[in-house]
């Protein structure tokens, strides 16, 4: 039986984004030819498209058992591991693919992207250049080369590479995506937004382009732009830097404050530094939902936000406003238990804004990870504190204290877990 027409139909359906139709076509074919390695690989790619990488890789391993020297199977396995953030396994399979087919530029391009994810930018550049030596028009290699050059601060060469890639294929969504992220990292959020919009025009379902557009639009808010630049800087230095940077910043802060407080002439400056540090820390906790609130009133941004982003934006702003109103009323009324209740309830609302920004909607205890569970616990404690502030203040102080302890422990735990 000649299965090539069915393979071609399934491949075309997959390219058109009709994944379920492609799967039905492949199921029919595999019932007749269960050992068809090409169909199994294509079936695996369908699962990749649905973000079910484990099932997709199982299909590809089945194809590899039929053809154990298939470089394409090893390439697909490498891609699957890359999407699962298992970079060592991805590189191992991609090197195997290259050893079996050393003249395939796409294998080098994929390896370069994995090396970029590992923050090995010079090695990624070398690998992308190897691929381009085989195929000077490989968009995958050109994009990887552009990203690596940008990370290495070789801006002029990165721009030239981006222009070359765009000239070869102006309708390539990945090229526009690469240019967008490179420009965003450089701080040019306006031009980055242009390329993210173009990527979405070519493929409206490109989630990475949607995220990039949101980041570009939110970067119009100076504090968000500064924090995003800091995030790029830290992430480019790898996982260890992400863990060490908050600790080093905190220790430096403590050292500077200790030195300044030792001298009466610098004590006032120490107070200013404390304020700046606290503003930086608090901003890093709530800036994302606040920026999303800004996007709710933007003609493009409101369509880029999902349900969770919209609801967290509104709930965080509402919690902050209510907290400020209650604290202000607390300063206005005379000394009394009611005044203390206003202050405690206001503080609870202000503090509760932070975990509210990490909730996932629709609300559910399971299925959204540990951060969502911790946020639900903290929000519950915040609401209890808010209510008990007016019903029974001592118990409200207890729940507020528990909230504070859990919040601090979780904040430091996340630093070393991420």
C-alpha cells in the first residue's frame, strides 16, 4: 500500500493547525500500517503541537525502534526534551542526530537554541555558524545566531543577522519573534511591539508572540521597563545568578544601612536608601498585575490578556485601593479599638494584594502548581485578618502574624527553588 498521499494530507493538516484532523488521518493509516515510522513521527509532532511532549516522544521512540539510525527521530526527541526544559537530554539527542546526518543545518540550529537556553551563548553562536556554513539561508540558524550575538552584546552583528533573516523570509513568524525579543531586551519596546504584532498577524495562535506583545506594551510604564531590564540581566547569567542576586542585594542593603546609621550625618540618607529598596522589592511583587491593569484600557492590550491576568489585575488594584482608604481612615479617627481595626484591615488588604497577583482563574486548589496553593492560603489568611480586625482584634493580629511568617518563608523559598 502506498501511504504517501495520507502522510502528505496529515502533514498539510498539521501545518494548517488542524491537529485533530491530522491525528484522525494518522490513526487510520497506523491501523493498516502499525510499523510506519514516518506516520509515527508525524503523530509525535501532533502531540508536540498539543503540548503533550511525553506522549509525542513515546510515538517517536516507537518510530526509532523501527529505524534505530534515524537522525530525524533523534532530532525530534531533542526538540521534545528542549520543550520540557531537559536541556542535557536534548543536547545528547541532537548530537546523535548530527553524528548520523552531519549536513543537516536544522539540527545545528536546534542545538544552538538549546545552548542559548543553557546560557552558553558563545557555544550557541559557534553551533549556529556551523549550521549556516552548511545552509546560509537556514532561518533557524539565523535566528539562533541573532539571539546569541545579542546576548553577547555584539549588537551590530545581531542586527545585520536579523535583517538577513527577514530579507530571506519576511513572512516567517519565528524571525519576527526573534527580532521582537532582541529589541525588547535592548529596551526598544515600540519596535519590538511592531514585530510581535507581525508574528501574530502571520500566526494568531503564537503564544510566545502574544506574551512578547504584552511585555512590549507594559514596558511603556517606566518601573516595569526597569524591572524587565533587570530580569533580562539576571536571567542571562543563569540559574545561579537568579538565586544569588536577591541575597547579595539584601546583604549589600544591610551593610550600607549599618554603615550609614553609624554616623548621624548619613542617617537621613540611610532612610532614603531603605525607602528605595523597599519600593524596589514591593514593585517587583505587584508590578505585573498593575501593568496588566494598564493594559485593560489599551486597545491592543485588553485582547492580549487572558482570564487570569484580567482578574488578578482588577483584584490587586481593588485590594490596594481599599487598603489605602482604610489606612487613611485609621489616621483620621480618634484613638480607639475601631482605629486599630481600620489599620489592621487596611494592612491586610495591602499585604493581600501580593498573593492575589499569583492566583490562577478559575480558582481551584489543584492543577495549578504549588504557588497557586500558597497564594490561596495567604489570601484566605488575609481575608480572615480583614474580618477579625473588627470582630475580635487579638485573633486578627494572630492570623495577620501567621500570614506574615508564611509570606516571608515562601518569598525566600522561591528564591532558592526557581
